[in-house]
C-alpha cells in the first residue's frame, strides 16, 4: 500500500469488480503499470481475480477490512494535518521547524 497508485486501485476495487482496461480508463495509467500493481496486490492477498472471457475481473479479497483501514488512515491524517506528509524523515517535503 506504499504506492499512491495502489491505493487508488484499491479504492476503485472497493466499488466492485474491474478489468485492467477499466482501471486504465479511470486512472489514466498504462496497462503495464496497472497490471504490475494488481500483481503486487494479488501477491499480498489483497486482490483476487476471476476469468471473464479473455480478460480477468479483479476484486478485493477482504473489502470490509480494506475500507476500515483506509478510513482509519484518512481519520489519522485528518487529525495530524500535514505532519505526516511533511515529516523530514519519511515525507517528500522538508520543513525547517520540524
């Protein structure tokens, strides 16, 4: 879940099953990028797939747990404001007063 694109994919899959081509259209990402992230999520046990014709439909393996985790993360970020994003040890930006 460390990659923002994987989080976006998880959010889309929380709405229901999607094919790679659907996720490409929603996210504006290349097929290889979407497939790579889905493979990672599948290896972690967060995503499953089932064949549909020549394509595969992807879905969350534990949708309730994923939604609970994302909700908790959003709540924590809301409580901490920019502190997590701007953390000098782990964030992408730096602050002089941190």
